[in-house]
């Protein structure tokens, strides 16, 4: 083996070791009781009038469990919501937090903030921990400006998957409150 081949092999082994260490650190990081909040708001794009919020999902807690709240606009109303809430299992929370953290850190945000709905879903998704914050937005009134950052089709697909994942957790664990 040449000296260069040994060097290349060493670099590849070092990269694998760093990948393993980063995975172990992430597992340790997420296995502690990390406090977090996830929210999803459908209805972020307004015009002459402000946006109509169609549904809101909030999930808050830590890696030991969480509470989910899901509010959906009642048919024919602009301000009255059906509300559901419930507890989310630690297993589901661990998977959701891992998915959100791993995927959102790869996705762009509009620039300037609130300038454009770069994912085209009329949905804002937010994920907040002590060490990580991510939230997309969109124009809420007449002041619209194009974003200097745009999402690719692949990034939009990832965003859509995460939206569906949050909605799925909400629908699975939220229980309708009695009127």
C-alpha cells in the first residue's frame, strides 16, 4: 500500500468514527429530559384581511412524554374551534423529536422572516428546544415581498412529510373534549 492509500483509508475511518460519535451524542442528547414545543398552524397567508387560522396543533413536554392540543375551525365559523387534547407516549415523542430535529435543520427559512410562504402549504411549523429553534412563516397582510430563499421540490416534500407526521401524532393522541 502506498502512503497516500494509507492516508485515504485513515481519513475514511476517521469520518466513520466521527459519524458514530455524533450519533451517540445525539442519542444521549435526546435521551435526557429535553424540554420542547412543536406547533403547527394552518392559515398563515393573508391578504387585505389577515389570515384565517384553520387549525392549530401544539405539542409540548419533554422526552418523557408530552401533551398535545389540536384546535380545528368549526364549519361556517371564523373564530370558533373544536378542541381536542391528550397525552403522547414517550416512544412517540422520542421518534417525533428525532425526526423534526434531524430534518428541520436541513430545511431553509424564508428571508426576510414572514416575507413568503416558501413551502406553499399555508402552514407554519415550529420546533423549539433550548438548543434548537426553527419556524417558517408567511405573509400575514398586504405587505408581501419575495423571499431571497426558496425551497426546492425535495425540501418541500420533506416539509410536507413533517407536517403530516405532526398531524398524525395529533390525530392519534388528541381526544375530543365534550361540549
